[in-house]
C-alpha cells in the first residue's frame, strides 16, 4: 500500500477553478473506493482555498491508474476535460504526503499563514470519510498524526492564539469602510446580516462578537437560521421575510453559506438600496460566491472577497520557522513509525518461528522430567539471541535503511533456539 495525494490550492489556481473542481466533491471519494480500482481508501479535504484528495492505493506502480480514475471522476462533475483536471491536481507520493498534510493542518499553507480554522476542517474531512466508509487504517493514522502536529504547532509557537484566520483578516479589511465613532470603527453599533449556518458562519459570528458586534441577524438559504441563531443567542430572519430589505438597513453583510448560486445579486441589491443609502460593506467568504462580485460597482458598496483576503493576508513572521521545524519533525517521525509497521511483519514472523519451535520442543519433554528453571533459562537465552537483530531491524526500518534492515533480518533468520535437553 502507498499513500497518494492530489493537491489543488490557491497557491497555483484561481479560486473559480477550485470552485469547479469541488463540484459534488465528496461523491468522488465514494465513487473511487466503490469502483474496481487501485484506490482502497479516500479522504477529501475541500475548503475555501484548497481541494485535496488523500488516497490509499494498493501499489505504488498503480498510482497512475488512481490518478486517471480521479481525473475522470472529477471531470464528469466539473465540466473540465480529464487532462485539464490532471493538470490542476499536483501529485504527492509516499513521504511527501505526510509532510504536506501536516503543513496544511498547521495552517502553514493557508491564505492567512498560521490560521487555525484549517485544523478543524482536517478533522472534519476524516470524520466525513468515516461516515462515508472510505477511510482506511493508513489514512486514519495519517490524519490523526496531522491533528497532533497541528496541536504541537499551536502550543509550541503561539500561532493559534494570535487570531490569525481568514475571518479575522476579512473583518480587519471590512472595518475600513464601517461606521466609525471618534475615528475608530464602531463595531458595537454595526448592524450586521450573517448569511449561512455552517462552520464558517459559526467562526464569523464568534469573531463579530469578539469585536463587540451586538446586532446580528442570521439568514440561511437552507432554512436552518432559527436553530443556528437560537443556539448562539442571535436573531434569525424568518424564512418568509425579505433578506434584501434587511440588507438595505445593514452596515455589514458577512456571507458564507456556500449556496448554489449567488444569494445577493447586483440588480436586486441595487433595487433594494435607495439613492443616497448608507454605506454597505459586504464580506463574501463563500468559495461559490454568495454575493455577485459585481456588487462592488454599486455606489456606497464595498466588497471583501476571499481573493481580497489572499491579497492582504499577513506575511510570515519569526514563529513560522519554528512551526516548520515542528512539522518537519512530526512528518519524519510519522514516516519512521509507518515504515516500522510496514516492515515489522517479517521481523515478527522470524521471532515467531524461533520462539514457536522452542515451545514445541519444550512441550515434547515428558512432564515427569520437566524442570521449570531450565525452561525459563532456555526462553531467556532465546529472547536474548533474538533481541539485538530485532532492535537492529526496527532501527533500520525507522531510518528507511533497506540494506541494514535486510542484514538484520538475515541475522534473525540465522537464529535457532538452544537445544532442549531430554530432561528439561
């Protein structure tokens, strides 16, 4: 078995391309695992700025077949040709997979470097794969280790406590055009409409509250606003009410529903806003654009999009060097332990051969002449003979030293248990 990752992110692709690649994305994992293919397991990580598939493939030589199957599955949903999909997805194999995922989970590959929202998204990707029945023990180990690496970065560098997030940067940009009092943004007096009820909406509401926003009205295109708002002490816009009328009275709209199609269109918003209407700031955090980007052309409307966040995200700082060291160490340790698990069956088999033969020889000694002290001594001598080559084999596996591993395994194969006397 080998791990294969296919990666598309904001580093290389426009967000509109990522949006198309993610069409019906979780069905791709189920299809790949359910089909007769080299893919034994799949975890899909799809966020506002990345689309990544982590695959457990039955053999490294069949990785190209797995890539072709992925390209066909995504092409059927995205409208791209398979060759285009293949060109958009950067492949990583073997040890590169863990190094990349650990870096992603720690926020080091995000639009806002060091942001913490991605850690929860990585955990939810594994949970979704479990629900869909597409995970494997290898993928479980990979994603759980990624979460441990993320926590180590957070505690070891303090990046998680600095408020670095896509939502945080977006609100920093939004405050430039919000109502002000005494020359400072008047968050407390900002009337806000929140569109969406997912994890980003929860993070957005928490960030708004942390800045002092009190007046938040929640709208959900899927009809879940009441439950979401009630659980968080906010107000919900009744499903029959006019969203546009509320937006026309608002100072700030934060949209992150990910609904199919724009929730706020240019013409509808223009018609809802009378001449000379108060300024409106719109933050659109949905990859599929909850708000038509054309609203930025309307008088008095300022738009902050994911692309705006990417263009203004804070630069790396000194803690990132330490964070990358933590991630690199975690990836090396994971790969070392993976090799030990992968190479260990041969070691176990050799030990079982020797110890099993000893026990069979001891069992053949008649009960009336058996001596427990002699038996303990024979077992101790046998385990001592096995110890050094066993340790050498596992150390070689951790280091990835195939030659040293083969030498240690040959030493194990040469071990025989001491002869058992007739009166053991």
